[in-house]
C-alpha cells in the first residue's frame, strides 16, 4: 500500500499498454501508463484542484463565446500511443482535432495539456510526462505550481519545450492560444 500522498510505480515482467488505463480500478486513484510502466497517484488535494477548476472555468467561458474547441478536465484518459495512456489535469482540443475525442477519452495529440504540480507528481510532470507530450507533438504545455503560485507556459519548438513565460503573483496571463483571454494568476489560488 502506498503512503498517503505518494505516487507508486508498478513494474512487472510484461509491459503495460496505453489501453490498460481503461481497466484500472475505480478506487479514486489516478492510473497512467508511461513507457509501458503503470503509475498510480492518490486523489489530488484541494491546493491542486482549486487552480484546475479556475482554469477550467476561465477557458470554458472563453470557449462558449469563441467556440474554437473544447476543454476537458481530469479524470480524462489521453492515449498518445501504444505505451502511453495518461491523465492530464486539463486538455484542450481544437475543433480541427476534435476527431481525436472518443467515447472513452482522447486518442491522439491534443493542442494543450495542463499539469498541476503535486509533491507526488512534480518529478513525473517535469520529466517523463514532459518528454512524452513533446514526443507526441503536444504544442502547448502549461505547468501550474501551487507551491510557488505560478503558471509556466511552454511551446513545442524543434521537438522540445521552450519556456514562453512564467506568470506569478499580480500577473495576468494572456495565452496566445486563446486570443483575448486574460487569466489573472491570483484568481487561480483564491
């Protein structure tokens, strides 16, 4: 049994496949398959869920006025390829790519992935998941850090992520992906 708040990696002789995320227990934990290994993370805490909800509301409101795509919140399955089935915190899919949204989840590369750091997932979100998203061609990757009260905006350039900006206290984030949208960073935490 995992200690409270700690992620667990389950390894076995036979590799897991991305489709295995659909067969995980309905126990409140989040399961991901990354490079054939199964990862289990306990349910997120409030400090993680609050910015997720605020971003979902901000982007969702924008998309109601500018119907250019859809924003989906966790838990949502994202299958990038045969060995990578992930559950990002937020996923945006433009109308041009909407065909990748199926009945069970998303199969293919979304336009934007947002990960909100937790102590148990920070290394994975900035490490192996970062590399998988880049390899799959996810153009926009945002990392939200509740401990530092920041949002980092990355854009895929030549197969790797380039930092476009770190937005902290008092800042207003204006993502190029959503022209005209303004997200006050302080509102993510209150």
